[in-house]
C-alpha cells in the first residue's frame, strides 16, 4: 500500500487548474521515480498473468495513453501496480497542441473534458525517455501510441504513422495506432472504410519489413472511438482482420454530452472521459466481440472507476482494461482494486 493515501493529496490537486495539477503530478513522478521516495505511492503488482497477442501481461490492468504523452513517468506509473503502461500519443514532430485552457473537471460526473490535441515533445524526445525506463526489465508490458501531426494534411496521415511506427518499433512491446482522438481535425475520418483499409495496409506492409530488420514481430493495435454505430463497428472489425491487426482498444473519449448536460464545463469542446463514457464503451466492446469472435484481443477503456466497472468491461468482451480518468479521481488504490477484481 502507498505510504501517502491519495485522499490526502487529491483536495490540493483539485484546487489547482486541471492541467497545472496534471503537469505538477507528472513532474513529481518524473523526478522521484526510481528513488527511495517512490515508496510514497508504490504498490505491489497483483500477480494475475494472461497471454494476449503473444505477450505475457503480468495482470489485466493498464494505464491508457494520453496521461503520459512524452513517456516521462513510465517507471513511476508502473510502480502503482499496473501490468502494462501505454504512453503517447507521440507525433513525429513536437507540437504545442490546442490553446489553453484545455482540460476541465466535471467532478459531479467523475468525468473530464480535454482538448489537448496531441501536445508532445516529438518522437526523438519521446524515444529518449522510453529508452531510460526500466519498466520492461521489471516484467511490465509497454505500449507506445502513435499519431499524426496537426499540420500534416489528412490525406498524408499515413506518412506520419509510418514514421512513428518505425521509430517506436524497437522499443515497444506493442504499438497502438490512434485514429480516434476528437481533438485533431479530421482524424476520426481515418476510421472510415477505405481510409482505414489504406492506412492499415501501409502500416502492415511496413511492419513486416521492420519485423525482418529487428528479428521480432511487434503486435499492432488500433484505438477507436465510442461514437460509432453498429455498422461502423462492423466495418472496422472486418478491416482489422483483413490487415492482420493484432488487437483493438475500445474506446477513446466521446463527443456526446447527454450524461453531463447542465453541469459546469459540460459545453466545452473536446473529448469527454470518465464515468459517462462507460456505457458507450461497453456497447462498442460488445459489438466488437460479436464481430471479431472469441479469440481476438480487445482492450477495454472508458469509465473504469471501480472493480465492478472493470468486471463490466470483461463481461462486455474485453480481455484487459485500461485506466485514465479513474486514476485521477480515485488514485493508485484503484489499480490494485481493479487488478484484484479481474484476477482469476
């Protein structure tokens, strides 16, 4: 158990601007990870190994991409007991993202709205951070999440993804192709039939070349949105299988606001995460499972605020789950709670 209960630090953090609190927390984790001070938040990892996409995950709980975009805190976050950590989204070139303010808390709904826009320091800085991390040496699984620069025209998006894939490939246990952030203009159009097929076809061809070069085949996942109907989910499922994609992450944030109408900040532009996205995420997971069959790897993310929420993801068809907003509201204890709830 962590030495400092999150209940003591949350009021201070929630008294700050949301992005300032986020940066303060990441900065502290980056400075204190792999030092004796890590005992302040460190927790034993629940041992519940599962093999998925040829990878042995120590347990079924991971950190979703987006929290640590630059891969600065892989070891510090891993010390919370995660079986796997996903960092990014990284783009080939550094970019500032959208104007501030761009993160908003909706505590009445256990939710966040963000319109960060893939703010990150670029691929070179990201890889330098990844190379320093020891999480993989300690048995953890590391996923690296790639995207496109905002300035890259959507018709040239594949160029950015191919650069990202080649850069992260030697350092990743799996690579995630993020085509579902609502905060990069037109990005979600890549989820459509022809665009997705073309992008994944190009990535699959490059991955085969990289596998030959590096002597190892790194699994590739695709992260999709919750704002899809059953027909769109079916098209995506068929396209994933056609292009030998190893798994799918469902889902990213939602543009829907039905569950938060009337709350402060509910009308802010951006992606809504946390408890309000759970139902839509579970619906997409169930549709994917029906379309993809029993053996296809699905990672469920969206609205996991408790062990019961994680079990609901499993019941819908997810093999593994990821946390983000729940970690902000509940703290590291949620990692252990969810891992225990899914164990066995």
